[in-house]
C-alpha cells in the first residue's frame, strides 16, 4: 500500500509483508482485510507495517501469526493474532484492528457527537428543556 492520493482521500501507508512460506493469495487476502479497516471514514492517516508469519514447524497448533504495528494519527496501535489457517488469521486480524480503530476514532473526536447531559458535565439547556420551559410545556406556572 502506498501513500498516494486517490480522489480526495489518501491511501494508507501501511506495508503488508510475509515471513516464511506465505502464498501470494494469502498475502493479498490479508492486505484486502487490512485496507478495508484502515479505509474507514474519519480515521486519521495510518502508517506502519503488518507482518504475516507462517511457522516452519508442521506440528504447530497455530502456525499462522500476524503482528500489526501501526501509527494512526497520534495513536500507536499494536495488534497480534494467531490462527490455524491464513483466512482465519486475516479475519481475526481484521476484527481486532476494527475494534482498535473504534477506540482511535473515539480518541480523535470521531466518537459520540452529542453533547453530554447536564448531570455528566454538559451545559444545561443543550438538547434539554430548562425547568421553566418544562413548566410552560406542562401548563404550570
């Protein structure tokens, strides 16, 4: 993945690489899943690396592993995953990255947009009726 401009959006600068006996199809599938997560609207620019590793030992219970070491905006994101197959690994990595990106969005103001209620420190009257408006509405004075 490069850092080129595509339309009005910048493509993430995240490198996906393989160690061990990883097929081009498996690598492409992981790249597709990672790109789908990082292409999320409102997400700060991402850079870093995702390493896919296939263990040489044939008796390993989970020979496929991945480490994503990313910088997303001002946040450092590190995600690990281990699975028995490359597709399960890509899916697990996608799920964990998606969960972390939700946290990154919340930290960068992309989370909740509604003002908090007054009892949580929000300004009174924002999105709520004041006591006087409440009395007028109910017909009391």
